[in-house]
């Protein structure tokens, strides 16, 4: 059936034809109910009673949504989920599961399902699911077009490494699903940014994004903060108040540092996620909420489960799909891109005419550093260095940082800007002056990169001073740095 009327609950028509929905279910009564409800939203509906009919319809039509039962006469609904995810990536697919079959819902989401509905089907939940699916960015486009359309959103996650490009690709895929996502990574690695990008690249982009730091809420206030409270529910509750779930209704909620939730709250959170309903403190009835849950933590949730600090059932509910963010020390090739962007932002904030540039040796220092605080620490280091720089070039002394590269892994990552012959020359010069010689292996790799770079820097400055007959202004010009920078370097290296 085709209905050329405006959709009453906000879905809206795309062009002259209504979006088309495929319903796959062997129960005639339920199939008819789904058909009438979805058609009542102004959408075209095709129905199939089994997998074979569904495959035929998919081969000949383009669908904005497929809704399938998990149990079909000639197979499982998961087969259809996998088929559509593989061959029709622009078509979101949702599954209908029997009451209490949480395992089936999780399995479907992991297989690529967009969302799920429980039986008996609640019509308002059905309409909400259909609205979300129809509003997905790029609906009806090819996989290549979908990838291109999400590029602008994920481009905010800067980097050129294979690791970060893979993360951006996963974000694009996760944005087209309502599956709960668990983001894992060290502090400062960009977990909140990843959660925001998942939200902004998906159908809920125009709805609220609510970030909750689970470790910053007093335990006695946690239930009221999450679910809201009624007037008079406790001392100080002088009015009705919504909680995080109500604030995020229709959108996405980030549970940051979710491992810090107390066990009592974990039980209540699990029920809210499974039932998609919450009860305010002091209320007698539950209210429906439509919230996509994204969780994040720097802890190992599996170990927390083993230690008894995190409920296993909540772990499986939150960890349907895991997104792992690599630490900055594992992607040093991203540091130049990140540093340029951070410096440009800081310079603009400080109303500087031009953003200072990192010197080559400064960049090498940063790339050899371990960054325990990841991107957040890089931002702090660069903000401090701009305060000490001459406004033109950020030099090593401006960082106020000595990289720790004593571990083997860091030594392997360090790129030494010299040949074996240059290393030998620098060592010889240091030896003649009576200073400690930085040890360098036969293949040109120093045992201590900071000591080696300091040695090379000292030799370059001394040569420039000798060539200019110790005219520091001329030596600074010869070295391509300012007089002030040369003076700082000479003081740090104790060059008289």
C-alpha cells in the first residue's frame, strides 16, 4: 500500500515516494498489526512469512528498515540480520524477540542489528524504532556513499595512523546501530570524543547527548540523579525533578567511568536498560524512556567482574560491542597532526596573529615521549610550552619535558635523526671536551635518546659559535633560531 500523506509523528516523506519497510514474521496476526501500525505512519510496507520470501523482496526492492522475528519457519532471524548487514548495509534491520530473551537480543545486536523489540510489541516503542531507522543518515545509499557521508563527522578524531583510521571506521558502523557500546581506553585517549561522534553520526544527532561521570556522584544521591525524583520524596525535594535518563530521552547517554558505579546502583541501572523504563524516587509508576547507552572506562571491566566489583549481567548488557581506543604512545605518527591542531586552537584562543611552529627536534622529543596522560597530556604540555616560547618556534626547552625512553619499546619507536657516522662524530667531540659520551650502538641507535640529542645539539651550537667567532646573535641566525632561544639553550647546556 502507498500513502502520499505527511507522516503524522515526525518521520516525514523522502521525495515523492514513502520509505518502504519490510516486515518478516510467520504469525499472521502480529504481521497484520505491524503492517497497520507502520502504514499508519505514512510508510509503505511489504510483508514476508519466511526467510525465502524476505530474500526475494530484498533482491527486488530498496528498504529503509527491515523488521524480523527471531524464529522463522525456514531458519533464524539472525540469518537475515547477517545477510542484510553484508549485502544491504544501507538497510537497518531490527529484530523481535520473545519476552525475557535478552541473550537473543544481544546476539542480534552483535550480528549487526540496528535495534530490537520485545514481545508483546509495544506500539509506541515500535513507532519510536521506526522513526529512528527512517532518520538514519544516508538511508538508501550505497556502502561507499555511507562511508563518505560520515567522513565530516569522524574527521574530528585527528590522526593518520592505521589504528585511528580503524577507530573512525568503527564509529561510522556503530553510529548506524542502537547497540550498547563499551568504549575502553586509557585516561585522556578520547573516549568522550568517540562517544560524541557515535551520537552525532547517527539518527539521534539532533537529540540530547548527556555525559555522566559515574565516579563523581555521591552514592546516596545516585538514584535520584539518574532517575529523577518526585516532590517530597526526601528532605530537600521541594519540586519534581527529572534525572539523567529523562534529560537524555530520545538521545544518547554516556556512562563515563562506569566501573565506579556501586553494586546497588548497578542492579537498578540494569533494569532501566533492559526494560527501557524508569521510576522516579518517590513515584509509584514507571515511565518509558528511549535512550541509547554508551559506556566508557579505563579499567578492565572483565577483571572487575571477576573481582566481584561489577555485575556480570550488566557487563554483558553494556559490552555488546567494544570499541578500543589506542594510547597515544602506540601511534606517534599522529602527534604532528594533533600538535598542529592543538597549537592552532591555543593560538586562536590567545589572539595570536600566527600559530608557533614546532621545531624538528621538539617534534622528535614529543614522539619519543611515553604520554601516560595521552592526548589530554599533550594538550597540557603544548599549552605550557606556548607560554614559554618566543611566539615563533616551540623549542625543546619550552616543553619543560625530558622524555622517558629507557624502556625497550620506547627505544624501538624513537626515530634518531643521524647516521652512524654522525653519531661517532658527536661522541668524539664530546669525548674531547671531557663530557660524558652518549653510547650509540653500531646501527646508530642511542641507548638514551635525550642524552644523545643533547650531545648533538651542544655540538651544533659550539660549531656555530666557533664559526661566528662567538657572536651569539650571528650564531643564532646561522642556526635558524632566535637570540633568546640560543641563550636559553646555552644556559641549559652550560655552554660558556
